[in-house]
C-alpha cells in the first residue's frame, strides 16, 4: 500500500503538533520516523491510524483519498497500529484478544479464529498458546499477538510506535525478521523509534520531525551525525561513564526469595551502597520486577530478610520503606506513576504537601514552574499529565521524586526517550548519586546498562547471577547470559 500525506496540520491549543507534513511512503517500504520527544511523531501516527483527526490535509492510499475517522475506519482501509503499550485486555485469554475487532456476529467464531491464529504462528515462527491468559505473556509475545491479529484483519500498512521498548534482544531480532518479511510481501511498515541504530539497520528510508515539522529525509547509507543534527538542530555529544564513590550500605538482601503465580526468584544476597548504580538485565518476566518490588515493600518476600539503612523491614509496606528514603518509579507512567486528569501543579501539591489544612496553590504553581524548567518538560503548570508526550511524562515522574532519597528503584527509566533526553536524565540521576542516592533499575537496553551501571545482575527464569562489574562486561557476554548461555 502506497501512503501519501499531504499538508497534514494538527493543533493542540497554541501548540502545532503537526505543521504541514508532506510525506510519500511507497508500498513495501520500512519507513523510519525519527524525532525528539514532542516532535509530533505519535500525533502523526495517530492521525493515520484514526485515533485523532487532522485539522486539515489529506491522506491518500494507493492514490485514493481516504477519510479516516476512527481506528475501525483505519482497519477497514488496511491500516493497523501497534502501540508502545499494547492496547489489549490482560484478564482475557489470547484467543479472545485475537478476536477483537473481527466481525463474527453474536457468537464469536472461536474455532475458526483459533485455526487462523495457529496458521499465522506457524508462518512467522511464533509460539503463543491460544488458551493462555494474556497477563502471562511477555511484552514481546503480546506484540507478536497484536501483529498477527492485525494481519488477520487484513491490514496492508502496519504502524509500530517504539516497539522495542521493554523487549529482549532476542525478541527484537524476531520482530525485525518479521517486519522484513512483511515488507518483502508488499506490506508498508512505519517504524517510530528513538533508537538510531535500530532505524539505520532496519529502515529503507527515514523521515525526521522536529517541533511538528518534517525537517528532512534520508536513505541508506545513513550518517548518524546527520540524523542527530536533524532531530535536535545541533550536534549532541553521547553520554559517558561516570561513577560516584560508593558509601555506606543503604539496603541489604539476605537469602531473599520472592514469587508470583508464574515464577520464583530465590536466595538473593545483595548489598547496595550509597552512590552506586546497579542495573538489572534479563528477558521480560525473568524476575527483575519481582525483586525490585520487594526492595520497595510492594511485594512481600516468601523467605529471607530485607534491611534498609540498617532497619529490618521484612514484610513491611511501601510507606515504611518510603520513611527510610526509598522511592519506586514504575514503567506504567499513567497507570501507576501519575494521576490522569490532574495537572502538573496538582501533582506538585500531592508531592510537596503543605503547611496546615489548606492547599497552597501559588506555592504549588511555583514548584511546578521550577520542575518544568529544571527537567525541560514541554508543558505548562496547568497541563494535564495525559496531555504530555510519553517522554515528557517520564521527565515529570523524575521531577516529582522527593528529596533526599537513599534508594531509587526504577523500571525502564529512559523508556521512550530520545538520545538527548536519555543523556539529560542520566545526568540528573548521577547528580542524585553524587548526593548519596543509590539506584537500582531495570532496562532492556544493553548499551544503557553497560554505560550507566556500576554493577549488573542478570536474571534468567528466576535465577540471578552474581554481581558483574559493568566496566569489564561486554554487550556480547551480557546478551548470552540474558539468553540463557553460560549458566
């Protein structure tokens, strides 16, 4: 399917999210879409997939103007979108999610859908149990299911928004093979990402957006420096390794075991010292999140002890850990970290509290303005958090962290952030380390783990490696451990 975007405009108040976007994407192309946080990438993709409508402009599909007013319209026109956070229903079974959007009358044609799902799995080398509950699947498997569902619905153009966030290197490789095969069959792929190495290795052409405008296009061979300069309007120096001297222990784990209904992580001994950064690596669902939640008092251990700043907090709740300077930053920004419907100022009110029984609105607004400025958040004090881009939501979460902290626990701290934002955020986090905060975080980005961590723990099926010195660990060795080799 050939896609042509002609003069696409979209305004949100005074902000030009898309300003006269003109782009031609031939059939069989893997079109990369690059841009800094807030550049307008997601807005453009949501217009194409029917989630929002442009203020003006035209969309042509194979030379014919298409009027797309909803995601259902987009699907009927052969366009489907795979979101960064899959839009599915975890309490339901795989087969029921697969049936979503299909026209099957009052009684769903489950047997027919099951056969179609298994046939598609065979074609692409996937292995998903149709009767499994979705909540038991990894993020990568949920992506695979969504791709198969959209193909079954007949899409000829597939939009992927930051699809490699939260999946393992092996799952990413399988995803890229799938996208290459679809393109070879004439499908059109739009690949939105902040990761230049992925775009350069996968895409047949790239469009770069900055502040709502299309500022350039490129084709192989790509020059990384040129793409970065188009994204930011300037050259950006890459981050560098920087370690703070380790201080006193802030948390100790002694023969700790945690579990959920799927997995048990057992006999973990670890001592985390003030100022150090420990990265947790592993395939999604290998136990990293269980350990991180136990360290925050969000999950009760089944064995062993947890000591925070010398106090035995085993079995205590999150508020007990918070009183010892522990804070937790979840990966699900709007579901677990922020409160949809509230403004940045109102979030500052919740975090800062106040004197007496009354809300100090002016003080909260001043606090919001300070945080917006210090963390370069593209929003105003009165902006509701759900109106921020994903990257700016992440900046807001980091800006709202209390001071001081002895231990900061984070899931995917730079998820969905562009290069400049990643460098900026880690600069802020390293400032915390200089002040004595220890950081333990989960990431699926091997380069991030190796560049910013002092030590690494690798998880595989509930097993945990001894701590590895990041400076003496290679990406290849780390990838092999994550994949199960060398245990």
